[in-house]
């Protein structure tokens, strides 16, 4: 198990919502009852919450995993409410509104699910998800999620180290990059019926990035399986990169020698680079990246905080980019 020590820059341990609390409706209400949802763009979160207590998982939440190994990842961060994390999402396969994924993804069939593995590896083929990730392998990691749109959350993910999975396919010395692809099925994903993006959604990592201990292949959050709107049944979580790099509903993994084309870098290369590392020193052409809105925020006083280099994970990933001009390779 990979354990990282809490940094001095993290919040105090007392600010963390204990797992037994966020999975218990009544206790969670007592703990977080004073939190108020924000206005403006943050107010869309409130509008997206349709029923029940927005600060705790619904009673009808899908079954919890039986055994999840706890880690110290993110123990200094305050967890975002479940209903915020599942109601304010970017998943354009279901529409461009923040509430579209929750409202339009219920028909997505996530079982059975297979992933095709191709390219420069010793073991390739079509694999059942259950054969790739077994429940006995799961661990919980609390990670900060920073969107390129300058908002952020803190989410307790459930999954397995991406490196653990990729090594099982025995990538060769020619595997310099790893390519990922999202399901393409316009019948189930209504957002794919329109233009705007070149479907299917594509992402990629340099092989050393994919093998970094922080990279997670997630199948759950808040102790339960992933909701459809959050990328069920399996997605990447790369906490030092902007959220769009954490591709959802993965159906293909390919080991390649050349840098793969990715969806946003193809659509707008001047705005979205291949690396997409969180970097407050490189602004988006249309807005600053120096600050972010941590959701949820107050109605009158949104929770605006300073953005940290690599989203605060510089100690773990900074060496990956030693000597690189991160203003050029953004």
C-alpha cells in the first residue's frame, strides 16, 4: 500500500469528514449541517440538487464495497458533500450542462463491461472489468479535483493504482505513452449525437505519468460504486492534472510509441495542452488559473482559494517534469 505523509500546507486533521460519518446519513447531517451552497456558477450546484438532503449520500445509494483498504491520501482535506460531487459534473457525452450527466445518464448500462487492451504490450485482448480490478484490490484515496474551469472539489475515490493494472499487461520498451478511450454509444450517450467534440473522447499519458503512484483507476467514490454521471464503471483520477484528463467510462487502453492525440488538445490546442498539469502560473487564454472556487461555497462569500502548483501534489509528481518548460508544455 502506498502511503504519503500529510504536508504542513494541508488542512488540519480535524477538518476531515470520517468515512463512517459520510456513509451515515444522520451523523453526516449533524457534522455538515452548517454548509451553505453558493451563488452564481456555484449556485448551479443548488439548482442541480433535485431531492433529498444534498449533504449526504441518498439512502438508495448503490451497494457499498465490502472491503476497502484505508490510506492516508488526502487526510488533510475536507471532503465535498456527496450530492455536490454527483450533481455538478462535466461529462459531455450526456450534455454540456452541469446537471445533464445526472439527469441523462441513468440508462447507461455498465454491466457487463469490457476493456480492450492494444499496442506495445505482452498481454493484449478484451478483458472483463472484474478480471482487471478485483474488489480485494480496492483502496480509498481522498484527492483534490481541480477543473480547468477554476472550480474544485475534494472526493474520496475507491480504486486501484493505475500502475498496478498497467504492469499486468506487460508494456514493452516501445510503450512511451498510454492512450485511453471512452465508450462511444450515441443511443446511451445523447451528447454524442451532436457536434462540438470529435467522438469518442480520447486521452493519454506519458508512461511514467501513468506509472506514478498517485494515478488511480477508480471504480467507486464515497465507499460505493461510481454513479453513471461520474464515469461509471471505471475512470482515471489524476489529481495533479486538470479534471478533463481523468477520462471516464473507459473501454480501451492502448500502449503506443508516439504521443497520442487527445480530445481537447485536438479541438483547441492553444487552450488545452497534452499535459494539462494544474499550474497557477499559466492562465487559460480566457481566465486566470491563479485561484479556484472550492465547492460548495457560501451564498455571499464563495470559497475562493489559491491554486497550488500541481494542485498541491508537487512533491509527488514534480520530478516527472524536471527540466521541462511548463509554460510551453502546458
